[in-house]
C-alpha cells in the first residue's frame, strides 16, 4: 500500500454557519494493489460540543479536548467521503450531505470535479449508515438522483430501521428530522438499491463488518487487495480525540451508547493489533491513518 502526499485541491471563500471560514477542500490518496483510494472532502459540520459529550463531566473531558485545541462550545468535524477507483468501478462510500443539511457541508460534487470525477461516473454508492451527512447527498435540489448511473447498497438492518414509519416516533425529537429525511431519500433509491449483511462481500474486494451502535445497522467496510487492506469505519470511531483516548466513554452522537462503546473498543483493538490502515469519516487530516496503542488507550496517527 503506497501513500502519496496530501493534495490541496481548492479553497472556498464562502462563509459557513456562524461565520466560520470554509475548510479547504483536500484529499488524501493511497494505492491498494491496482486500486486507488482517495478521501474526498464534503466540507465540515458545525455542532454544539454537547452533541458529542452528552452527559460526560466537563472536568474530565476538558483536559483531553484542550490537547486537541478544542476549547469553545462549538466543534467543526470534517466530513471525509471515501472514493475507490478500481478498473471500471468508481465507488463512493457514503454520499455526503448535499445542500439540505448544513451550509458548511455539501461540497462532495465540487471536490469530485477537482479530481475529474463526474457524478455520472460513479458506479456504486455503499452506505455506512443513514445519518444526514452520509445519505442526504444522494438527491439534488430538484429531488433528482445526483449519482444517476450508480447502484446503491446498504445494510438490510439499516434500511429496515430508517424505512420503518415508527422510527420518527422513537428516535427522539432532536433526531426526528433525520428519520424524515432518510425515509424520503431511501424511497428515491428503492429501484436501484440492494442489501447486505455482516460478513458479506458487498463488491469484489469489499467486505462488510457490522459496527452497530452509532445507528442500529451501522456498517464498516474492509477493502482488500492481496495482503493490503484499509478499513472504512464511517462513524464507528467518530472523532480523533475522545474516541481514541477514552473509547469506554459514551458518545452523545451514538444512538445506542453502550453498543457504540463495545463496537469502538473492539474495532480499535483490531485495527491496532492488525496494523491496518483506516479511514474515518470525521477524523482529521482527510481521515486516513492508523491506530496505535498509547498505554491503556489509543491514538490516531495520520498518514499525511
């Protein structure tokens, strides 16, 4: 597996939510056998810190966050979509958030264009889960499919959850819009979607791994060619600080916090033990790196 230097593609002068400057669009790229894997920016989110921290006491979280320069009440996690180009296949893992979620996100089509990839070139879209920043980018402002030529794939359990009419009533008031938005977008995919389960080879060289907790059917994907592999973890490891230093702490962004803890601990242990490269949707520096043990905890080591 051969990493290349980080490539800055273009900068945007627009202003994001709350006046924060737009992040520079960037991509990290590696080769895996004959395949090329690129992390593609969809911009970033603007979230209240409490969304991540939940009920965790500030006296314990603040010292860790300060080490990473996070001292205010707002966080700006990056959004890293994974692009796999292998022969005649152009595969996206997740579709970004489109224009309907946050002004600071929804840059995926522009970033792909900087890589000379048009929406019609995409042959497959494989979803980790159905949250807005991963799913809502499948439709444009006219409710037409952005990736019109693509086949879509999602875990059966995740599909069943977001298409259940009762989910909007059980997910909680703060996330009710997530359920409504997911149901509408998945309905638009019904004629082009297929389903998979844990341990199934979704596409040749792409294996699904159940990483439930962040959502009921969240999936990660092991991309393998020969002895080289990369794990696309989506939001199963949701940030580059607390998730690594204290994986035993609940994340406010996980819908099932206890399952999320078990999944995160298992996944971090596996990635560190196997020394496998990983891509995290909300991890820094394009999301590509490795997990290293750090005493009783872990740390994220970027590949850039």
